[in-house]
């Protein structure tokens, strides 16, 4: 999850896809769900910025 919000990705990187991908696994425990929710805030911002949301 975190790797997609760090560093340089191509301009057309599909951040929007990452907002749902694997969510059924990360929602299995409260801790991973909380971590993902925090990372998804940044992922959603980046998706909005490059129009992939």
C-alpha cells in the first residue's frame, strides 16, 4: 500500500485502482484497516491530482 504513495510514479499511474485493490484482505483486522485508511487518504489525494479517482 505505502509503496504506491512514495517516490516517483509515472504521470498516468492509476492511484484510483489502488484504493480498492486488496481491501478485502486489509479490512480483516482493525489494525490493518486503520493503517490502510491513513494511507488511502494520501492515495486518494494523488488519484484526484492525476484524474484517476
